[in-house]
């Protein structure tokens, strides 16, 4: 058998199309070239992000959109190469697609939501988000159907894209990398309130992860039932680990209060016994 005959050897033959060895080889070559091109493109976007030419996560979003479009075009080219009539195939499968649509509504909803996320870029890779159930995590990837989010316990959670589009999601890093947080404390009645505020500010300023601009400030919230309620408000760009920062600030406040005889209040109840 000559090389020409081998290439033209029919592997699968129907009334509509014929698949030969040549078609298979061409298809494999097209797939390999596509994979190599996409890898180069992914590396290119990563370099742009590393140079701060584009925002972190933007390259990943653009790459995902391009990847899906490229694979759709490649699949159409492969089918055409094998002699498959795309128009006839789509028309013949219309009823099947309708049936699948009713059975796979959630799947299609997730895919449509994934496309919205990629095009609108309301969420990007690297964003710190808070979901409706209170879970806080960092977006690791946004794929066509699901996204991966790593929570504070370093556990990767697979979240359907429809949940990120249809439910309330707080994006802590959507506009500004700095986010404001607070630490609340109640002190006993009779405390030196001026000293309380000075010490609370001091506790925030010794923490290197707290931003100096904007400056932290103190708010006197209320005369509580058993305490004077104060709140320390501060900004940080380390939103993912902010609970650790809050813990450090609370420890420092407690230390400073003990040094200066400031009593942290606790709930009290007066019981009067009548004979």
C-alpha cells in the first residue's frame, strides 16, 4: 500500500461523510497547534500581569474568553475537514437540543453565568469575595461552568457560576484594594475616655498591616447598659487575612488597657432581693 493510499484509507464511512486516515492526521495536527498557541497566549497574558501592564486577573479572564472561542472555531473546522455538514447537523439536532435544554437548565444557567462573569469582569481572579452564606474566600479561577474559591482554611471550594451571578456577593477588592474594617470594645463607666481613644489608636498603629492613609480613627458609639462602647476603624489591603489582623489589634488593646488600668467591661446584672 502506497503512502497516498494509506492516507486515503477510509476509517469510517456513511452516506453523509467519510473519515480517512488523512482527516485524522490533519485533525490531530490542528489540535496540537491549537494547544500550543493557547499555551503561548496564556504565558503572554501572565507576563503582561507580571509587568503590571494589565490588572491581575484581567489576563486570565481575557484568556478564558479567547480559549472558548478558539475551541468552538477549531471544532467547526475539524467537522468541516471530515466532510460533516454543520448546517444539516444543527438542524437535525434541534429537537434534541430543546429536550436537553429542559433537562439541563441548571447547567446552561451556570455556563451563561460564566460567560457573563468573563465578559463583565465583576469578579476577577485574585479578588476577595464574601458569599451570601458568609463564606469569605479568594477567587482562584473563573471557568465556563464553575469557579474555584479558596477560603481562609485554605480549602478550595467549587462554586457554580450561577450562584456568583444570581446571589448577593460582596467583592472586597472590586474597586479599591484597601478595605475598611472595625474592632469594637466596651470599657467600664468612669474610664478616662480620652486615654481609651489614644490607646486604641496606638494599638492599630503598631500593626504594620494597617494602612496609615487613610488614618485609623475612633468612634464612640453608645452609652451601653454596662459599658461605654467604642469602635476602632482602620483600613488594610490584606483583606483575606484581616481576621488575624483584628486578633492582633485586640491583643494589643488588652495589653495597653491593662498597663493603664483601663477596665474592659463585661455584662452585669443587679439582682435585688425583697423580703
